């Protein structure tokens, strides 16, 4: 018989008797199977079958009560449905049963019933037998061997074996011997097995089982087995024993002595546990992790310094300090092979290549690379792992990373270490103290492992945008390397060496189809992006590539169309003509693709009135220029500050006012009425534009003084001068940080002269040569020198011996 779907239906079908639910052809229904007859059908036909034919069964309603399902002749409906078992799922809770997903194929009628050889009690007997063996000591060889033999044991001999292996009287064994039919033997053996299990449960409740008692219990329950059973086993049996394989892996993992002792102890406990216990899976997972960890596996470093220098130069332009530090590490590794891995911390604005440098370092050394993102992590268990007493426990990210890379000397990149959080679950920054301490990480202890692991050969590289949010104790353990922003010239080189080729490849273009001249790249950098890194620059180049891809695709489509007549060409114009290759992006095309410029040089336009000065600020995103504006109106001497200022910056404003009032007569500063006190009869309003951005820090002190001096004197500040520095009440200029980032911001804005504190002169050595050549630097030790430089022709009241901007040499 063939179904509508072309599936051949056998003439004899095993029957699944259903008490609830009716399967119709073409429908799919789930049936729960728990009766002995149906359980036998599933275990003997569906689970053991290997062909499509073995999954086809007959589903027919049983009109009799389910409790009489064991009757020899059940009352069946006259019409059933032949179906195919799509899915079989078994479970032991709340009692053993199967869940079948069956799709109906066609109807059939029952012509006759054939009864197979009865093995109804087989499933129940096996369940009781495995329950009994699970309560015994599986480390005893005879018990372990017998459990493996059960899978291949003929079912005809199962009642006899059960009766012979348990302690029972000769009278009961004679009853099994006298039972000729297989079903009768099962009925005699099952009560004996149940009685033995209940007795063993009672014994375990009333006595605490020691190793000696466990041996006694085993002797009580296990009698000598028939001689025809091979308990010696062979190599295949040993390979099939999971615990034996796991034990070999433990001994072959080459782990330290302390870790080996812990593993052997856990392995001994595992052998005594039944697999049904929840702790069995936890212990097994723990041992699997222990054998997978690279206790002694490592990669050999590539110590060719010339090749390493070439590789670093090809991957990254500039970043000389970082490259020099990596080469120093390689040189020392050549002289001392047992050198501990350094703890480096790259600090710089986003987009300057901190993460990619870490990946290049790993490739240079020939090591594995693994990145751990720490931004937003607020649970110390992410670093040190969970204790195994908790549900769902797992190792921390450090140990899990070592398992992933498979070696004990990788390069670990701890990304965004300055953005770690803190919560009720602990402080992950404090947990990193042990990881990033070269004197302690040789014995790092993860809570999940609970044994020491040597991290001294791991090269840790942390990245951060700022050190202000890193705890001092953690910062003290790392070697901080500043990664400042790029100059415009460096960005042009990076764009043409790396960004443009990468974007061409990602968009399916070639240099023969798109050409971006260096002048165009310079315009993109100066007029469409204002950043320390190159991420926005890469996005702008990607936008150009997408626009060109449209033109190229239209050109390909035009070349594939049929040739046009001169008349049709005249009608359609140049729309169908392919563009000339390569497409060159000039200033006009750049404006058409990216739109009007986002940033224009507004410095000279903003400094057209008295009371405006240009300062320099540092942010986690790099250096920025900052305008300071002041106005004076009639009032009673109040000072108003706006622009979301922090307490330090507010104090700098009050310092500037006090110093100017103290020296007003010296510098010929007057109020609105011509009096000697600039604040008499007037209110002062100081504003720092970009009011949505929070600002704080002492480096705006000299800019505030210059701005107020311009307001009180009515003179304009030079439009090509920017400045930074902290002030004191006595007029001294103190050093500040972030000089390189601030100077690069001034260079991007087109400033020609920068006023710096005298004690920051040493920081100018880190500037690129082209930046030092383009800018004039004036180092000031007091506010007299600042005011003398900030105004054309000097400032009234300043000493004539101070440095004049026209006489300042380029450093």
C-alpha cells in the first residue's frame, strides 16, 4: 500500500494504542506514551530501527480503559491511521514515558492481530536494575564491568542473571528456575529485584557509609556472575569508559602537582556518583575544563627584530613610542628567555589604533590574540569566576580566554579598562589587581578552578581613553603609554596607506575605478572631520566609495545594453554613457557627495571684539580649542559663570578676577566710569561656548585672564594665538597636562602661535617635526609674559624685557 505522499506502507504495522486524541491523515499530533505495551513499541521498534520503514507505525484508538491496556486482546477501533514518527523524546519525570510527534499518512483497517513474543516487563526490569547499580560503588571493577555488559545482554537471560546476582533464598531462585516462559520468569524476578532495592535504600538511610561499609554493601548485593561473562574486558571496553578516558587526559595534561591532586580527588568522587545526580555533571564539567587548560602549552616567540620592525611599520603609521617599546621587549627576550610579560596600558582618544596595535603586537610575536571587553563590567566574577557551589557557575574571562586560545602565553587585550563599573557584586577593578601584578599573577587563583594558574607569561595590554577613572592601585601596576591623536599629515598618510585601500576592497572597487588625490583627502580631514583618530575619516571615505559604486554599477549596466542609434543617443543624452575611469574626486565632487563642509575655520571671525580669547582644552576624545567670552554691564560687581563649569574652573575665574583687580593700576585697567576698580559699578559675565559640554580643570586660567584683560582694556586679542596654563594668585603660570593633544588641536585649527607654561617646554619634544616647524611657541613663567604675547604690540604695564612674539624662535 502506498500513501498519498508516495511512501510505501508495509502490510504489517506495529500498533500504537491511543486513549486520548485521534490522528488524521495529513495532520501532526503529539502523543504521550507511558503504558508498558506502547513503551515496548517505542524502545524495540522506533529507537532501534535504522530505516524509514521502521518509523512507520499504526495509530489506532483503544476503546477500553487505559488500566486494561495489558489485556491480551484490546478492544480497538476498526479504522486507524498509518503515520511516521517524526520525533521521539524520553523523560523520567514524573515517571518514565515517551513523547511522540507523529504525522498521519493514510487510513488503514485492521484485518487481523498478530501477537509478538512477550517482553513487556523488560523496560521495567532494566530500570530497576540500573537503579540498583546506581546505588553501588562504581569504582569496584566487577560492578562497572557488569553495567557495561547489560547493553549487550540477551533479554532471554536477563531474569536469570537478576535472580543470580542478588541475595535471595534458594526457594525464590527455584521459582525462577521452574518458570518456563519468559514472561513468567520476568514476573518472578521483578519482586525480588524491588525487594533488594528497598532494603539497600533503608540501609543507606540508617548507616553512614564509609569505604569499608561500601565494600560490605557491594558484597551483599553482588554475587559471583556466571562464568560465561567476560569481566576482563578488552581495549574497546576501556576506550568506551568515559572515566578511564578522562583519567588518561588528566595525567596527560601536564598540570602542576597541586592541580593534579585536586583533579584526581574529583575524579575519585566522580567514579562513585551515579550519573543521575546533578553534581555529576558539575564535577565532569570541572574536570573537562581542567584538562583543556594550557598548563604547559605555549607558542615560540618570533625574536627577529628586523622582521618585527618591518611588520609594525607596515601595519601602523607613526606611533613610534609604542613600536619602540615592543622592540625593546623582543630585544630583552633574546637575552633572557624567562622574562615575565609586561603590563602595558595604551591611553589615548578613540580611533587612534590602540586595539589594532595590540593585534599587530600579537602577530609580530607570533602569539595568539584574545580580546576581553571590560566596558560596563560591574561584577568581579567576570574576572575571577564563580565558586562552584553556585548554580550556573563558570570560570572568569581570564581562564575562559586561556581555554579559548589553547596556550599559556597569548596576548590579552583588556579593552576599555577605564570604563569598569562597580556594584553589589563587587569591584572588578580590584579583582584585576592580582591579574595585572607581575609579582602575583604567577599564582592567579580563579574561584571556579580553586587552584593557582601561572599568568606570568601572558602579555597583557590594556586600553583606555583616560587615566582619570582608573583606580590608582590598578594604574600603578601598569606601564602607561600615551597614544595621542594624529596630525593632519599623518592622517593623510594613514588614509592613503590603509583606509582608502581597505574601503576600496570592501566596496568592490579598484584603484583603476576610483582615485582620491591627497588634496581632496586634506579637505576631508580639515573641513569634514574634527577628531584625534581616523574613524570619521574612514566613514567619509566609505561614503565616497558608495557614491562611486553607484556610478560604476550604472556604467556596467549601460555597457551591457544594446548599441543605441545616434537619434536615441541624442534623446537620452549622457545618462546611459559609462563614466570615464578612474573617477577622480575633486573639490566639486567632494561637496556633491558629502554636502557642505561641516567645519570652517572660525577663529579669526570669533576674535573681532574685545573680551574674547582662545584657549586649549583636553578631552578623552583628544585636544580641542575653546573660546572664552566676557561681557560687562552696569551692576553691583557680581560675577556670572555659564557653560556647565566644574568647581576648579570656577575657582580659576575668581582667581583671574582677583589678580586683575589687584594689578588694575599697573596694567591701566579701568571700570565703566574710568575708575581704578574694573568691577566697580559693573557686573561681569563669563561664558564658555558649547554649553552642553561639561568643562573643568585648571588649564583655562591664563585664557580667562587674557579674556578679562581684553574686556577691561578694550583691546583685541590676537586671532592667531591660543594658550593654556594654570595661574596662581601671585601671577605665576603653572604647568598642565595634555600638551601634545592641545598643540595638535591648535595646529588643526590653523593657529600660528601657542602660549605654554615654561615648565611644559620639555613636552614639546614629543611633537612631530612638521608641527614644531609650523607653530611659534612662547613659554611663559608669569602672566606678564602671557599678556605681552597675546596682544599686538604688547600690553600696557608689562616689562619691556619679556619675550616678544615676533622674536620667539621656532622649537
